[in-house]
């Protein structure tokens, strides 16, 4: 018998072709969703300083960016509106002529059915206090009054053409309430994406700039505690029971354990959001020459897919999809 090992796992790593043939996880352009910010009052794209490469789009620059994403094979775009004026109840969110709803119509026209136009449903972009809901007299977020605003938003977004509404506010009962409102308004085919396991995270920082947030304080009374994995799974189960078509874990990077457990048990598709801080950290390290941007961005998204995500929201969606299409990722 030879003194050398018979079992050599390295055999399957010997060439690019062998590695490709035996890969356990594959990333496809259609697995990717591009978050996009559309800002009122600008005529051309403006780069977000804490998220290099990510833009505040104008209504005139939005169509081309949507078309580029579609041409790259990206599965969808998730739209966020950045209004000029904000108030205590986020009135702009339910104005059919508000920035998000106008942008939705523009994106639907540009996409021509080649990708799914999705909209974020939350009040934080539209409220002057920066919270995700209506405030009670004592300054706390009033869950049930907020649900009424969410229901109105859901219907307006569906009427603007959103095919999938991202319920990101983390109010108790939001999925069931929005589902009833949509069905009653004749939008039973509009799908709901539940931001089910959405954690209060330090990695949201750059997003605050992206939506020009005026938040003072934090959102720990309604977003999940970073210490709690089982609680995230409970939220997933509740949202599925209320009628969620898709559930999501957010952020992705620090919560891959929650993502993997969710994917192992969920009866509906499971998505994950690679958030602004995750993106910004890699961009910053690459800008300093410490890591390779192309390799690190791909590896980071692939890890989310490997953990069980059926689709990933990532600010690199168009770039990654383009490289995948051209066979530039090995």
C-alpha cells in the first residue's frame, strides 16, 4: 500500500474547469436585486459620498439605470424615494405624485417587463422625525396607527405599478394588514416581501445619508436585537402565517446564521439584503488597496447565496451581473 494519501480533495480544485464543474453554489444575474434611490429636486445623478458608485438618481437618469440593470440580467430593482419635504406622518408616501410613486411608473415603463420593479414600503424616508411610523404623544412609534399608513402606502404603490412591495418597517401585523388592504383594493396579485428578520444594526450608517434621514435616536423598539437569533425565526414564521410571499433577513453579513436557519425551514422564498455598511466597508478597503474589489464583492455575495438566500439585494447587482454574463468571474 502506498504511503501517500489516496483521498486527495485537491484533485477537484486543480483547474478552473474542474472548480467550475464541482462548484456547490452558483450565482446567476437573476439572483440579484438592485436597490435604487430616486431623489426629488435634482436633474442629474449625484453620488452618495458614503457609498462610492451608488447614486441618487433623478427621474431623468432613472430609466437608463433600469435599462442597464435589465440588460445585465438583474432580477429586479428596489426603489427608495427621497422627497424634498417631510412631515410627521410622511404624507409624501401616499401622494400618487410623490417621488417614489412617480419613480415607480417611470421604472415600470423603462423595464418593459424585463425585470421586477419593487418598492420599499416604510415611512422613514418621508417623516421629519425619521422613524418608520407615526409617533404617539409620548414619542414612541404607534404600531397600529402606523399600520393604517402602511395600508394606504401599499395600495398607492400597487396602483403606481409596483409588482412586489417590500414591507420594511417592522411593525407587528404589517403583512396581514397590507395583504387585506391590497386584496380589498383589487390588487390581489401584488406580492409582499416581508423584511421579517430585520435587525437594529450599526451597518445601516451610509443608508441614512442615502435617504437623507433626520432620525434622532434609534429604532431598537421595533427592529430586532442583534443578540437574538430565535426571535428572527419567530418573526419569519409570523410573516409567513400572515401571507408573506417572500421573507428576508437584513443585514446579511452578520446574520448568516439566521439566514441559514430561515432557508432550512421556510416554505416561501428567502432573500437577504447586503446593506449599505457592508458595501461601504468593502469599497473603502478596496480604495485603500487592501483588498481586490471585484474578488471581494463577488465572494461576499456568493457567501450570502451559499448561506441559503434565493435572491440578494446588493448595490453591486448590475456590475456583478455584467461580469457573470461576460464570464469574467472564475
